[in-house]
C-alpha cells in the first residue's frame, strides 16, 4: 500500500512551458485534491474531484487544468508556466465514508518556474 | 467562505517544556471539523489531532491536546514535554461537515523550534 504518490519530486520549468504533475493513490479513495503551498500562506486548494469524471475549482484554479479519468489518478496540468506558479504542490485523497476525517497527502512536488 | 488565522508565525520552546500554538477561525456553520497538521523538513503533511465541533470534550493524543472554544472560534494546540522531533511547521485546518467533498482550509502556519 503506497498511499498517495506524486511525481516528479522536483521540477524546473521555463516560462511558457507546459507540464503535468502526476498524482496516484491506491486506497480506492473517491476524493482527491490539489493544493499549493507558498511561504506565509499555508496550503491553498487549486482543484478537487469527488469521483472519476467529476472535477471542480478550488480557491486558486487559474493556470491549471485537471481531469479524473480513473479513481486512482488525478493529474494537474500547467498549460503555460509562469513564475507565479513557483510553489510546492501537494496532492491529497480521502474516503467518502461517513465520519472519516483524514486527508492523506503525497510527499509534494517542488516546482520552480524561471 | 471560511478563514483560518494563525497569528504566531514562529514559536520556540525549551525541550521538555510546554508550548501552545494559537488558531482562530471564522465560519457561519455549526458542524465542522478542525485539525492540526505537522510538516517537518521532509515536507510530509502529518495529521496530529482532530476535533469534531459537536463534541464538547477537547481531543487528546498522547502529548498533544487542544483547547476548543466553539463560541470564541478558537482552537489552540498544546504540546507537553516538547521533544526535538516536534520541531516543524504546524498548520491549523478547517473542514466543513456538510457538502460532498473533503477540502481543507488552512491557516498560514506556525514554525516551531525546540531548543535543547
């Protein structure tokens, strides 16, 4: 049971380049989310999904796309990277079961856009 | 929208002493969950403790306990007998009990240093 995995761990992009951050979970969780962490601002929600085929925007969705074709995978796409997207990105998952509380986080991806 | 405020960007504590980290939140909801997460230098987010708003009793997990004041919308974390391994960034987080998803709203974090 690997939990939530993210690849890559580190990435450097040039302005205007595109890339996809990968996220996968093997716990059969329905809910998956992407957060970004910036200094002094905590974690902020980018996009989330409540199940395969269903996604929605969070607090800071601009510049990012997501899709959820399977329960296991929830990739985050940067269409045209900007320096403002330099951040640490976390993927998280949780179960829809009633009275479950914990979100399981991946190890994060540190992205630098130059 | 809910907001979570951590007014202490940095705190320090002597090893074996007790420290309290503050958190306040703003919500119009009556049913929700509150969490403290720990983030060590490895970046991994680790759940420390959780509190259900409908429970009056404060949650406790070993050396970690909370002081939950629902009317004041306050949720502080007390770490007793502090250890060097407690040094980390601590985040307070809020989650609505309703709705179809499980998103968290985080505070800006408190960096805790433990002095030997």
